[in-house]
């Protein structure tokens, strides 16, 4: 199974994902961003883009990598990864379904003021990350139009990452 943690940048996916992994026996964290980093390392580079998810190879490579890892290890993959383009999510989820890989899709949600405050206070990526800030509106649009209907929404506005992880793990048990 895959436990996909979606949501905008700064929502707490990476931190929560590591905590979810600790709560689930026989689970591993797979960061699909590493697939994008591999594509970014190709020289000469692929056509210019502001987001590696726009490269057509990224989505099938994520599917193939995830399913191969699961074929090899079994268990559960916890995948913290923002996907805000509906067509991209459909490619990934359909690809995984084609291989018989069940996916539980969670969105870590917080209101815009909370997200802005988290981004401003982030000591890892630095305060007021322009990259993270530019995805707040696309996240809000995806949440309004399709994303929240496609996932189990975990409102983290007033939750710690540990509380969000526990809520997800408890939800998987039901």
C-alpha cells in the first residue's frame, strides 16, 4: 500500500511522513522528489520548466519506482509529495491502480494564514521561501476544485505533526 501525503509546501508533509512511518510496521518513506532530482541531473538538461512534475517522464517514473520498491520490500510506502495538477494526480493514481497498488491519499491542510506563518518560521528552508509561497494560491485552487474531493483531508491548522501522524495512522487502521 501507499500512503500518499499531499498538500502544499509548508503543510508538514515531510515531518508528518517520517512520523507516520514510525507508527506503521513494515513501512518506508519514499520521497518522489528524488525522482525529479534525478531528472534535473540529466545533462544536457531537459527542456526548461519551473517544476520537474511538468516533465512527462516524472509521473510514470514515480509509479514505476514505487511499485518496484513495493514488489521488492512489501509493506507500506509513505510518500510525502505535493501534486496540485489534477491530470498529474490521475496519471499517478491510475498507474498505481493498474499495477494493483492500493493508495490512501491524504491531504495535509492548513488555512492560508497558518501556512504563511509556518513558511515564515521555517528554520530548515529559510523564512519566506519564495518557492513555497508561490504554491499557496495553486494549492487553494486545487483544494477548491478537485484535491479535497480526491483525498482524506487532515486539517493540521491546530495539530502538531505528531498529532497529524497519529490521526493518519488511526485512519489507516479503520
